[in-house]
C-alpha cells in the first residue's frame, strides 16, 4: 500500500504513527537495547562498588549557530532521557549544546544492585561533564531529576551555570507522612507492575486527562516487565525509591547559590509513596505543589518561580511551549 495512502488512513482513524525513535517492541531488556532514542547514545564507563558499569547519555550539538553554552537535562524516576526529545530540539535550535544522561539504574544505563545515593549520581554526572570537556552547564532537573540537580548544584556550584527545577519531587520530606517499607517489600511491589498499574500511575501526571502521545514514554517501561531481566529492573526501582525516601534535599535549598528557576505545574499533587498513606488527611496535605513551590522559591535566595496554571507533573510534555518559553527566557 502506498505510504501516502497509509498516512491518510492513519489521519482518518486518529492513529498516532510512531517515528522510528518512538516505536516500542513488545519486550525490552533492562537496558532498553532494542528501543531507539531520538539521538545517538554513547556510554561512560564507571566502576561503582567494584562493579564495571556503563552510563548512557546523548550529547547533542547546537542545530544552528552555537552559543558556546551547554544545558544538561536530568530525567525523573519513572522516565529516561529520551522523553526530553522536544526540549532538546528547542534548546539546540536556540544554539545550546545539550547533554542528556540516563542515570545509573535508569534507561539504557546499567541496573546494578548497589547503594544508590544522590551524592554518587551527582559525582557520576560531574564525571560525565568532565569527560566531555564541559566545565560549566545549565542544569535542568525534572521530578527526581530535580532532587539530583539540587544536589549537583550544592556539591558542584562552579560547574553549575544556572539551575532549573521542573516540578521536582523532594520539596517536602516524605518520611513525615509516608510509612516506611523495607527494600524487600518495595521490590515485591515493583515485581507486581503491569501495564494497567503503570498506566494508572502515569495518568496521575495529567490533570486534564492522559494523552495518547505519552505511550511512547510509558510502553518501554511496560515492555521491560515482560522480559527476563525485569527482576533486576524491579530491584533498581526499589533501591532508587529508597534513595528518594531516605535522602531528602528540602532542608538544604538555602545552600543553593546559583541563579535558579522553578517551573511548577500548579495542578501537580505527586507524592512519592502516596499509595502507602492510609490517613486521608495526611495524604491530602502532602503534594501541594502551589504552596511547596512558593516555599522553595523563598528558600533559594534570588530564585524565580514560574507557576503554570492547570498543568500537572510534566510541563515539558503537557505544556511544552509554555515550558520552553519560561526556560529560554531564563537562559537569556
């Protein structure tokens, strides 16, 4: 059948035609080997706790006239670097070089059974920049990436030109409301993940309704649940959950000394471990991003807050143009 006819039929049926980059196999291993990212993937060799490991990353040059500046994009817990595709395009068009790592334990990077810490992830990320010859970068972090970006900015202020936090988690201490689980209990819960449960969770990111286009970022996670590697992925997921739970950064925002922008979707109510909270009053009191964003902006001296009305946890996917406008205006 001619390609033009296929396109017409797809449009009439409302079918989303996936690009080669977003086509998702039914089954994927722990490092997403058969899933294509939008830009070439390279690897940094690391050795952690005696284990040789590979950290995946994309290093995308400016598309037009280069301005000599680098932006580094740090992904959230339930994501991987590829979901920054649109942001990479907007930044490279504006002249920026863009580095997008998959942290150890995520995406195309290895999933070792180690002690995960934001300090170690920040050090790995600094080593990546050093290897690439990047002395200073604008550090942008979404969700869990916001916690990591904050730690990076605190530990390596000279390497952080500016800091951008997009609906970061960790604006509050989850230990104050979320009951403790052992790693074994968390792993057991992770092993029960299904397409239905993953869809149900990801739907909470979008107050206006789950967009079908989000499937390209959800289906790789679903495909991993069908692979023999999934127990390794589940353990890494559990260990990184405990990293978030046990290593809050909310008490250290006053240590951030670099120019900072917070982009906060006001309809976000994300709480890590929310399903474990039995007390409805406690559950409803947490994840109040409008108040959390304001409190954090006051804690970070000289920071700027951009509040996006009726937007949820992932502005760069839900309201990309608003996100790009805020980001580029801050970078200029």
